[in-house]
C-alpha cells in the first residue's frame, strides 16, 4: 500500500469570527474544529500528519499535541503558500498527500477514503473533492471540459459571469501525488485579484504538464461546510449534533427530543438508555445500559454504570455505579466515586468523596472530602465541615452509620462502624463503634418568656 500523508491547513486568523479565540479552536459539539479534522484524518492509516499553523500556533499545538507534526506559516499568503510550509516534512516522500482545511469540522474519514480511492483508481496526479451547492456564491467553481474532465478550478472572485453559474464547487479538500505536488508548488504565482498563492492553481499547472486530474463529488454538501463566521459555526454545530444523535439512536439509545439533546463526539452510551430533553453530555462520558438521564442534566468526563437514573443534576469528572438514583437537583463534583444502589437526593452536593454501596443522602446535604462506607444513611441537612479557612480535612463515615438530620461533622473526624449521631449534633471527635453520640445543648424551656418580652 502506498504511503499516505495529510496536511491540515490551520494558519488563518479568522477575523470574521470576531473572537479572541483562534478560529480553528472554536468548538463544535464541545470539540475544537481542527481536532475534529485531525481525528478523522488519523483514521486513514497515515504515515504523517502535518498541521500548518500561524496565528495562535502554540494554542493549536497544545490542543493537538502528539497527534500531529507542525509547520509554521509566518505570513498568510494563500493556501498554496501554506502547503509549501510542509516541505521539510514531506517534500522527499513518495506517496499520496491529502490536504484538508482545519475549519471543515464535518468532513469524515469515509469521504476522505473515497477521495483517496478515486485518486488511485484514476491514476491521477491530483484529485479534488467537489460538491453540488444550491448557492455556490463564495466557492471556487469546478470547470469541466467536453468529456467531463476537470478543466480548471476558478476562485469566485476571479470567475466570469458564466463560470459563476456553475454549481459544482471546490470543497477545499484535495489529494495529490506527493512529489508532483511539491514540484508544482514551486510554479504557483500570485497573479490574481487577491495577490495570493492559491492551491487550486496546482491543478492547472499539473494539467498543463500533461498530468491527469480527477474529481470525486461527495453526495453530502453539509459535510464540506467551511466555518468562517459565527453563523456557519452554528450550522456546523447543528449538523454535527444531528450526526452524533443519529448514530446513538441507531445504536439503540432513545433520545426523546434529539433537537434539544447535546452529546459530545467522545460520548459512549449503552443500549436501551433513555436521554430526556435538555441533557448535555460533555467530553468523555460513558453511560451504561438501561439508564435514564435528564431532563436538564449535565454530565462531563464521567462514567455511569447500568440502570442508573440522573434527573436534573450535574455530574463532573466522577464515577457513578449501577442502580444509582441521583437528583433531582443534585451536584456530583469532581473526584467522586459513587457505589452501587446509592441514592443521592434533591439538593445534595458530593465533592471528592468515596460513597459506598447502598448508602443514602436523600436531601439537602453537603458531603465533601469524605469516605462514606456501605449502608450509611445521612439525614436531611447533614454536613461534612471540611474547611477551616486554610486547609481541607477528611471525614470518615464507616459502614452502617446513621447520621441524624441537621448534623455537622467537623473534619478531621471519624464516625466508626454502626454508630448513630443524634439529630442536630456537631461532632468534633471520634464516635466509637455502635455508639450513640449526642453533641448539642440540653433543651431549656423558659416559661412566660414571651409575655415578659412583650411587656418590655
């Protein structure tokens, strides 16, 4: 198999985005555009992936990391000039190079693979990915000859009125014989309206040299959408969300209202799980089978077991077991591990806590920096007092403990196995195993107090 290479063009500033954030780092369904492109390209069994960076180069390198090699385009002088910056990485290689724009987040590995196969089938030196556009304004046009061959590609600004009527457009994705590409790049000029070095000019140079040029027309125009402003970004978000949601539904997940369900590209959801409207899954979320999530829940970088229910709640960077009930209006903060058969009820906040199997915090509690054993019951209003103004301390609640309502456990403190804490207690010392701890003032009734107060 011939070697394959990819060049991702990601050097443009993106002034039309009107943003401090570098254009290709704008997220689509929570993932930067350029990372969508790179991840799809990496499915093509590449020998090298080279990303051309310019404005915001360090931010792009930080985002993609070791997924790519990098070449710097100091001045943005056009797409041909950008590809030429990969010369050090690719000029001496033999094989096929695919060139992709970093602001086309919807392009798929399947379409790129089809382009590469057509390129090989036609034994071409260059093959362009095209699409039919209802409104081709702004796109380069594919001008074909009498036999249907690609005659030339002309930019919209340089096209004649007749050429502007053509609806087959250049998507900005190409593949080339690598040696032919870098030879032709040396001949590209900037004699055009914009004064830039256009990559489509390579096509004309190769044709004039007698080389074969082919085209592969994708049936999905949406996939080729280039994002240059916030309007196009919102369109890409919508199309990507539809694609992601359709895949999950085809895999056996029920989405009650797909138009109001937001799922990251990395999310994994088990079959027969039901997702209700307003749910947002961010980052690497893994949800098991037969779960109910939502409505209006947000899960980020977390794992949820089978048969668990999460209603109107937030779970972040934590792990939730099987048969767990969370919410409504609960908050599972980072670094928490929730065991099996657990109940976390309404207005309960869990943070950096190990919460054991079959334990319950049914309502109005804060449990932070704690180790909670199995079969523990935390009464309404139970608080682990974990912070003294400077440092955080650990609370240990061992198996079978019962904490009465409105109790404060002042860390560091341990409630030993099987112990009971009376309602309204403030616990500052270890409670021994199987003991009852009462830490509150004895009740005093002052008779006729109110009458005396009113007379004053």
